C-alpha cells in the first residue's frame, strides 16, 4: 500500500486512476497538550485535527494521513478535499473503521 502526506499528490493519483475507485475519509480532533486554557482567544490553539483518506482501486490502495495543527493549513486541505469530493464520492468513516480497512488491505 502506498502512503502519502501530500494531499495534492493524492488528488492527482485519484484523478489518474481509471475504473472503479472508492474513497473513504475520517477526521478526528485531538488535543495536543491535553490542557485547555479556557480563554476564547487561545481555546482552539492546542487543537490538532487528524485526517485520513483511503483510496481503494482495483489493483492499488493509497492512504493519505496527516495531522494538522494550524487552522490555515487545515482550511486549505478542506478546500482540496471538497474539490475531490465533487469529482468522486467520499464515504465518511470513523477512525476505527478506516483503520480496519487499512489493516485488511495490508493483510490481503
């Protein structure tokens, strides 16, 4: 299985893939420090968002996995994900569900 942390690379690979493909996505918020200061100006500063996208095609699978800790970078990723979703349907999954699929592919 191929892995990437570059969303643009994943998008290009998806677009170049012929035939039936399936895209799955999971997004999960994490707290990087485990402590929230409670101040409205800094409350979201320690949040991290983990994004995983799995592309399954006839003869290959690609996993995009990245943790975003800057909202600007995450917002740019969301724009790319939405553009990808317009071209190909994205199935939303929990982190556990997507991990099970990845393990199944790795074992297969």
